C-alpha cells in the first residue's frame, strides 16, 4: 500500500472505531473478510492449519497457523491496545443545572482534559439485551463539555484547575422540567431492548490531512489505533507458511492498568496461545521452549520532540517527525527493549526498508509504560517496545507524520513475516 492509501485506510478505521468495542469488532470484520475464521471461546477449536480470530469484549486476537507448525514452533506477536483516554457515562446519568440537561460521566484513563472542552461529542459503546445479545451503538453529535467564558474567569489563561466531577459534565439538551427531553429516557429510546450498557463519549471530528504539504494526519485515538491498524494489516498480509505462528493481539484497558480479563494483564493471550499449543499436542516443556524462542512486539504510541517545549525530552535522543517509528528503551524496564530485541527490531526495519529512532525519557520525567512489561511478566516471552511518534498524546486530537505511519506498517509486517 502507498503512504496515502495507508493514511486513508487508517483514517477510515478510526472513524469506525469510537470505542474499544468498535475497534475490536471492525478488526474482526476485516479479518473475516480476508479469510480468517471467527472462533468462539465457548467452543472447541480446530487444530488444522488456517487463519483464525477471536474477540473478547474490546479485545481481539488473530493468528495464522502454518501447516508445518509443531509443538515447539515459536510465535511472533504484535501487541497493541484498543482503548483511549476519555469519559464513560455513569449509571443514573441525568443531571440538571440552571436549565440544562447534562450527562454524569467518569474520567477514563489519563485524558488531557482541557482538549475535550467545546468539542462536538457523540455517545458510543455497547448495549446488552436481556438474552445476552450484544449490540454496538454510536450516535451523532449530541453532547458538549462547555468552557467558562473568559469574562467570568479572567485568570483562566494563567492556569486553570479542572474539577474532574463538576467541570467535565457535558450538556445534551434543555432541562426536562422546562420542556426538554429527559436524557435517561432519550438513552433508553436509543438502546432499544437493552437492559445494560457500557457507553462513552467520543469526538465526532473526522481525521484530516493537514500541514502545508499535507504531511500530517490529525485524529483522535491515535494512541493506540495506529498500532492496532498496523497489526491488523500485518496479520492479513502475513505468510501462511512461515517458520513461526504470527499473532495479532489488541487488548482493552491499557489506559487503566490492563488488569482485566480483556487486558494485557489478564489471561486472554495466554489462553489463546495455550489452546493453539494444545492443538499441536505440546507438552509443558515443549510449550516453554516455544515461548522462549518467540518474540512479542509491544507497539504503543510514543512522543516526538515538542517544538514549544523541547526541554521535556532527552538531550541526545530527539525523535523527529518523518524519521521513522520509535524503539522505546528504559533502564527501569518501563519499556522492555534490550540489546537482543533491538537487533530483531533493526532486522525487521531493514527488511521493510524503513528507518527507526531510539526513544528514551528525560531523567526528570518518568513517562508512561505499555503492555510490554505486563505481557512479558505474565508470559515470559522476550519483548520489544516500539511505536509511532505523536504530538499531543492523550489529547482528544493527536498528530502523526504520515510517513511514520507507513513506516510502522512496513516494520510490523516485516516482523510478523519473520
């Protein structure tokens, strides 16, 4: 695919994936369309060679099992996450203040809260019927978290503390007591026969190419749908007859710690790999040998040097836009990359014909972490941390160089191909 085609495909994926549930479902649909067989965790799984996909809530895992696979065949895994920081709608969500109908919401993850103000927001997520049927929901723009006019807060530009409860409630209409619509009644009308739901706020602005030469893509949820999309395309393109089992694993709940059944700290990937190895009749010893010969590429967005605050970055490792994806390194193992993994990553980039950049945090700012240390600790599989560089991570709208997006796709595809 060309750079423009990759950027367009990614933009479409983001537009269709306002929540982790949507991201996993859209990925599954694309995989099934590409010939993968969807499996249920409640059923026995086939042991024959083929391409398979399974969804658990907001997480999705797909793999290609070669005809030549044996009990000690290693895995090559691309790990990513489907969730992004934002707001989840609380139970009993109706709030009425000053003639306004509002939604009661809870902050999800480490959102850059100020960027969510004065945005046209939709409601999206999953709803569940009494019989257990799960359906996805996404509305048009219905909500807005309002800023306070500067006339009422003259010191706002000198620094404003955002109260996560009082200041973040979006307006959705006029108070029902004054002729408006009760928000809970409105929600019930949208969810149909559903008896419960997991609903979030999501931005409605579509991704857009910007910059004087169109080099940038501005979009929400780049952390971490950039990696999910690269892994999705990589597993679709991966060879069916390689010397390892290529795996694409996109988890939910990374932004809140990953300690859930569908998070990287839960058993989902371990369950899938265990069932694959069971189908290959692997003994415990053979399974352990396969794991130690495997590699996990943990892909999550990283930081480019911020042009207005360059002092926030390491003085000698200065990732710049358009110079390739990042290899993340941390002495304290917040990222799992070590010398052996760096060699594997460099080989994948060489095979793809792309450049890459080292990333470390400045010593005075610890930075974030990824699914890498979590999955590596659970599985014992050697792990490498990488990702595409962004500006404005955790903003409602982030920025990437399209060449970096394309380079990430190439490197991930080369890694999964081996």
